[in-house]
């Protein structure tokens, strides 16, 4: 596929999750081109300082190539690059930018496989519409990894993920061919993690919508309610709120999934409601976004659930209320940011 | 009624609202005994320093008598006092204390009229049950008054209130007699405010439940949602939240009132939703409680609405969600207070 049989990977979104993926994929022998925006200057000069439970401590690590724009990533030495995989690990903020437009320059029609390591529901729909001939897969990942300071990555949780294809017309590829592309990516990923001490795994699922809705049972409830009430996961678990609010809200999301044709098992609600231990001090991503006044992934986590609920006439009043509260908070955070920039 | 024809008033709850009521009632010629708990030592020594839009600046003001317990208030010079009015302006926190048990020592059956200057719905029910022979009225008050520091009161808003009787069996008193007692209290209150420059008024309503549900349309929505999102009233108004969340929630409360037999006018929702100007920086009481980690009046403001909704099978899912979020926040605030006291 790539030049000299080395696979070409373009990574877009080099935060805590994406940079670890770059480490893994380079260990697997692929050539990774990382697109960095705000951190381009510091990382192209100094590389990343990585402390990782899976990969140990590495100073000044860089992927093969670091560029500052997707347009730069699209060519090398004046020649277009045909990427085998484009891995997207940016935040999903459809009201701020379009993933489709961002990745377009590095997608070779009928060739490049697109890998979304991102949160949310129905995130595959705009990609399939824009790139109908490209294989598409997504990953639901549990990895305690984040950027610290300018160019450091700290990963405290083992990299476990579930990846599956989003089957579509795909330029006439059969279901088996689409599955094979996903399996190839999983093989690479596990190859890159084979020396890690804690046995991280990247697992295949053939029903990705189930995996994504399963995750949104947790993300749509714990993540959002922790953010609204500024409580950590353990506090939410220890309060009555889990029984009185989160589980009823999970039922709305579960019903919506069913109505949308995604058959979550009956046990999913209990398993997600009691997945994290009551003494956890974990602060989910949306709570951290509130802490730092950063944009939240509200639309793909709850907005998409509500769209499906409306399409299928599934009652979801708790979900709607939580969504509207966070929309208000988002408005307030945006206003505060404008004031800070002197624009208001 | 009182000795030498002077009316005896016992005031329980000497915060921003209660202390201004004490000033007004003393100006009207009544003898006010104020029960102060935490502030007894400082106020009995130094009095209150008052800055009031209605009553000007007064240093070291005290009502006729200041006591530290309701039991002390019940007697003077070893003789029991027969109070004509007991005015209650404590916070309504039924899960922390019982107003009935607190005021019992100063209630003379068949004689004392009870005046509740408090928030919430159905706050009259336990009083009527405990004191079936006593006249009862309540006040819905708009007054920008608060305590500052140890013994200061700052009142920036004119004292406007609506008072009405809660009609009940009342030891055989007719509706007219109960109304007459309320009118007497209103006469006194307006007498005490007659020299105020900005023409504050205390107005009679003969349908107090309507007035209280009208107020809870605002209190149950703006007050609670400002507290959850830590936004001021103007921010809530300027965000989409007013249309998308607060007005639908007001509809639930309006429907609940109707189902409970309280006929709020159709216009009530619009008038409450647009009562405060969009540039208001007002921080409602519950938001201030969250700011300072103090108990919120959640049960009488939303808990009672939800009880009525359940009794009448009125759907109120938004209200329930807002209530549960604040219950969680309340739990977290209580835990934080225990940690501070070293009990956890």
C-alpha cells in the first residue's frame, strides 16, 4: 500500500488519545504523519515527553513526520501522498468545525480507510455521505491519557478499545472486505501494543452502533451530569442521583437506541450504572471542559441522541432537560470567552 | 389585645426580610420581640446597623426586646406573653427543622395569628394541622434586603408584599373574621411604612394559593436553574434557556397548579418569564446558597410542586429532573460541610 510497502497513516488530533495511537502505530511499523495545530511549533522542535503505563517513559518522541496543516499532510516533497489510514482523534465539535472538511485533503477516494477515535452517536453519518467510496470504522476507547503542559502526555490507564466497521455502500466493497480493512487496522494496533506490560487490547466488534450506544449510556449520563453539578463520578454514585436520575435517563437513551434499531441488551443499563466504583474520583471529559472553560462535546453525545428520539417519537424529557442545561452553560462559557478576548 | 393596648408581635427569623419587618411593625406601634439564634450576642449588645431604601440609615437599631430562644420569648418577667401576631421569616427547611415545633411555645391557641413570610408551596398545611384554632396568613414578598457581616442589614429594594389569609376551620371563625385579622396586619404594616420615600406597599389578596403558585412559577424555575448553572437571572434570560427550558418547565408547574385546583391565569407564564429585564445581574437566593454552601429551600419550592404533581398525575419530568439535580448538589454540599467540620 504505502511507499516501500510501509503503510501511510495520517493522524489528525494529537491530544492524549491521538498521540498514544501514533506511538502504537509507529511501533507497528507504519509511517505516521501527525497534524498539529496549536502545538506544532513546540512538538516539531522538542517532540513529546511521554509517561505511559503501556509504553514507558520517552523523552522527545516524534512520529515520522509532523506538519501544521492537513494540506501540508497531503503532499510530501511536492508529491501527493496516498494515505492507507486517516485516524481522527479530534474532539467532536460539529458546531465549531466540520470533520469532513478538515480531513478531505488527505482522503484518497476508494482507497483511504477512515478511523474515528471519537465520542458520540451517528458521527459516521456525515463521513459516509462525504466519502461514499472509503472504508470507515470507529473506535470506542477507554484510555486514561491526557496532555499536560506544552508537550507532555501522561497515560495512567491501559489502552483498551473496541473497533468496528461502519458498513455502507463503500464503492461496492462487500461487507467482508470492509470487515477485513477493520481487522487489518486492529492487527496493526495490537502489534504496536504487544510489548506493553499490562496487556492492552484492541478488540473487534461487528456491531459498532451497539458499542457506541452502549458507551453513550454512560457518557450521556455520568459525563453530562458530572459537568452540570461539578461532581466527580464517585460523588454521583454515592448520592441518590444514580437511582433517581441517571438510571431513568439511561432508560430513555436505551429506549431511543431500540427505537433507532440498535438492540442494546437489557443488562446494559445496570452494567453502565454500576461500572465505576463508588469511591472513584474520576472527572469525566465534559466536567474537565467546564473546569477549564473549553468546548464540550454536547452535540454528538446528547444532541444526536435527542435527534434520534425526535425521529422515532421516543419520550426523552430527562435527556432533553440535561441537554438544555448544558446548552445554557455552553452559551455562558462562550460569552465568558468573548469577554476575556475583549470582544464583548 | 397586648398589655396597655399595645399589640405583641413575636418575630422568628431575623434575617434581611424579618429585621425590616420588625422595623416596620415597631414603627406601627407594636411591641416586637425578636428571637435571634446565632446573632443574639452581637445584636443584643450592638443592635442592627441598617441601610434601608425605605427607612434610611440607622445605627444600633433594636426591637423592643431581643431574646435568644423561642422559650425565652414565651414569657416576660416570669409571666406568659399572649402574642397577637407571630411572624415567621425563617428559611423553609423542613428536612432540617420543623417550623411547627419552633413556634409552638409562642402560640396561644384561638388567639395568636400566624404570619408566614416565607417561600414555597403548601407551607400552610403543617401549620393548620398543628394550630387548628389560630388565624393564619402568609406573605409573598419582593424586597432586596440581606444581612451583611455580623449585624448589618442592607435593603436596596422597596418592600412590596402581598398578604392573604389561609382560610381554614380556625376554631369556628368565619371567613370574614379570618380576612379581618389579615386586614389588621396589613393596616399595621402599611402604617409602619407610611413615611418611606418610595411608597412601598403591602397589598391584600383573598386568594393566597394563586399568589404563592404565581411566585413559584418564577422561584421554581429561575431560582433553581440559576443555582444549577451558576448563572445570574440576566444570563438565563439572554441564553436560549428561557424559551427552551424555563417556559416549558413553567408550563408543568402551571398545569400542576390547575390540577391542584389553583386557577393561575393563562398570562402568568409569560408575565413571569419576562418579568426581569435581560440585563439583570440578580442572583436569586438559591444561587447565593450554592455560592456559600448554605442549605437551599428546595423542598418547599420544588418538592411540594412535585408532590402535587404526583397526587394529581400531572406530568412534570423537567421539574423532576431539576429537583433531582439539586438534591444531588445538596448531598454534595452537605458532605463538603461534614468534611469541613471534621466529621468525615
